[in-house]
């Protein structure tokens, strides 16, 4: 797949946050479903998560040993990767953890990724634009065709998946 046990050491990063606490981002190589509660925050249907979880690389962000966020990235083409799932526990949202994960991914995939994609819903678009993503394309009826129940965001039923891209060469 993407790596072996020694990669755990190579991929781990640690930085000090503004509050002088230790932040760590590490890959999850086994038992990814232990984070299902976190994954379901970004993708509310477990069967959809099952489509990409094992073929993707998963990372968790922790601060002082406590998990705050996670993400799953898949390879979609030779030099195209997609963020399939990125989630921050509600009590830790709006503290920069999601952006730290995105910045980590840009560094981690630099040199082997030309384009980073992310498909999402309208409320998440400003976050990704703030991280340097731009509009790529739309998949009509993605949510209605792929989920076994209607998906709502801010009281409105989601139908189309909006894709954004980040050109890693820039």
C-alpha cells in the first residue's frame, strides 16, 4: 500500500501550539475503525466510509496525547490524491486543527502529488478556499445517488458534491 511500520517515525510531526502544548500528527496503519466516531462527523454513513477507509492513508492529530482530528486521503491517479474525510471533534473546532492537517498533507504529499482534491458540501467551501483550494467541478446528484437517506446541511438537502482542487506545483 503506501508504507510500512518504519514510516510511522518519518511521518510523525510535533509542533508547539500558541498555548505551548504539543501537537502531533501521525499515520494510522491499523484498526482505523477505532476512530469511526470522528469519521462519522464528516461522512455520516458508515458504508460510504468503508468505500475508502482501508485503501486510504489515515492520519490523526492529537494535542498532548488527546485526539482532536483525523483525515483520510486516497490516491485517485498517479499524481492526484483526494481528501475523502477530514473531521475535528466539535469541542475542538475553530481552533486551527483542520488547517494544521491540511498544511501537513500539503507537505506530506509534496513531490508525489500534482493535484489535491476534496469533495464537500457548500458550508465547507470557505474553509477549503481559505486553505488555498479553488473550484474544480461538480458531481450532480452525488448525495441523493450514493446515500441511503437524505443528507441535510443547514436545513437544506444536499444533492450535488462540489469538488475543489489545490495545485501542488504552485
